[in-house]
C-alpha cells in the first residue's frame, strides 16, 4: 500500500524537490497598472486541476489544447505539464506588458525559476 502511494505521489514529490513549492509573485501591467499574481515552482494546482488551470487563468485556447493533449496521451501530458506550466504561463505574462512588482527577493526568485535576467 505504501509503495503504491509513493509511486502515485512520486511526480509531485520529485517536482517539489527539483522546482520547489509553488510561490506567488506580484506582477503589474505596464500600461494599465493592474496588479495580479504570477506563480513559479512546481504547479500543484495543475496537478490537481489539470487543463482547467489555464482556462481559469484566462487562457481558454491553451486550456482546450491541454485537454485534447491530455486525452490523446492518456494523462501523460497532464503529468508533464505540472513541471512546465507555471514557467510557461509566467513567460507569456512577462512578454505581454507585465512586469515583476514584488520584493527584490521574490523578483530574484522568480527570475531564477523562470530563467530570465533582470
């Protein structure tokens, strides 16, 4: 029983060890001064809710594509995206007029997790 549970939870455990906990970083839109959060680290949200996460975050087309790919790959895509989604979403936001607007420490953490230079 313990072995089965460890096998099931291994992607989440591995993802948390490699990428760290999912952390929210404040961001601000350059033109409108709207504020929001961007997430970095392993996506527990995507692990639990899958393709609904991009839909809830306003990326409806991406959510539909993720749903189709999850069905076609029998859920393997879903597991892989838990490692990739937060980074991809953050990059899409930061290349569309959003900027990091948190403490210097959190901004640095986000830059490291996303793989960008400040």
